[in-house]
C-alpha cells in the first residue's frame, strides 16, 4: 500500500465519525423541531379514534387500510407542521427557557425561513392527504391546526391564562379526526374521547407550568401559576382530574376490564393530585403529576386500541 493510499484511508476513517455525528445532530434537531414526544402523543388519539370507529361500525381494518394510511400520515403532517410554526413563532420565548435553548431555531442550525417554509408546506400536504378521506375529518384537522397555530400560538399564549383552554381544544379534536375518517362523529364515543383529552390536558399543562414557573415568568408567558399562584393552580388540577372520573363509564361497552383499569387510573391520578396540598417541594410534586398524566393518557388510549383488536382479524 502506497503512502498516498494510507493517507487517503486515514482521511476517510477520520471523516466517518464526523459524518455520523452530523447525521445524528440533524436527526436530533428535527426531533426537537417536531417535538417528538408531543407529536406521538397527539397521533395516538387519532389512531384510537380510527380503531374505535371500525369497532363500533363493525368494519374490518383490511377494508379501510388505505384510509388508515391517509388519516395517520395526513394528521401527523398537519400536527408536525403546526409544531414547526409554533417553534418558528416562539423563538424569542425559547431563548429565555432552559429546556428550549438548544432548539435549532434558537441555535441557528436551521434557519427560521426554512422552519417557516417547512411548517407551511408540511401542513398543506397533510391537509391534502386527509381531504382524500372525508370532509368531516378534514374539517377537524383544520380546526385543530387553526386553534393551535393561530388562536393559541399567535394570539393567546403570551397574553391570557385562557391559553391552556384554547390549546386543549386543539388536542381534543385528534380522536375526532380518526373517527370521522370512517364514520360521522356525532356518535357518543368520539365525543367522550374528545372530552377526556380536553379535560386531561388541563392538569397536564398546569403541572408543566408549575415545574417551569420561573422560566415562564422570565419569558413573560401568561401561565396560570405565574399570574394566579401555585396554590390556586393546584386546586384547578384537582378539579379537572375529578372531572375525569365519570367519563370511562360512558365507554362501558368496551368491557369490564377496560372500565376497571380506567377507574383505577383516575383514582390514582386524583389521589396524587390531592397530595399537592401537603408537599413542601412543589417542583418535585409537579414533576410527579406530569409523569402520571403522561402515563395515564398513554395507558388509557392504548387500552382502547387493545380491546378493539378483533377489527384486525
């Protein structure tokens, strides 16, 4: 082997780890932009709504697999586009918060113009895909997108504590998208799913706001614990969690096992919420409530999918 070949081989060897790091950094930046966990948690209810619609209309999945792909891919793109636009608009807030300071919109690794263009294009492609399912599913997708981007991100988040309620509306329509792709959504089941998500998002978001109280205050975001105090927010958490208690009983047709597990989840969530009045470390307690809320909604909606498994036969 010549000296030139050895030198060339060493250059390739040295460049490979760098290339891998670049690719990994790009993937990490994209996950950060799309808020990976948030995106997945919003697509899950779409899937659940779709499965329950098949279950209650006695329709086999194999008969609607094309509609499934259009619904899931389309809704994922619509939500992803909305999250990109949220990142684009809130770059000034992200600079003030420790958990968001490393987002590519803040560091400049991806330009704001690129993020804006991606957000608009991805949103449009998603809407077009969903339009091939039903007009009702498309309407719900647009309502969710408009509520999150315009009413929540652009208008209310910086000004009003009502921003949490508005943001919850955008999340609540997700199971309606999945259901409406199969059948009209005036059925009681998708309405109950939407109510569960709407109510659940309130204590979930309040827990985040308590954890990030100082950061939200420094950034000038009108979150409830910043303007009304942590103790007031704790009371609101208990009230909203208590409102979740009766909702699983409207889904009793999903079976006794589901009802028992859902009720146990609700009681555990409520008990944990009450402990907030007796703790000394509010941040630690809020972190616990956040984790409980994430697991609560994941288990509940996955359970709904599990009991509908016959549709895949």
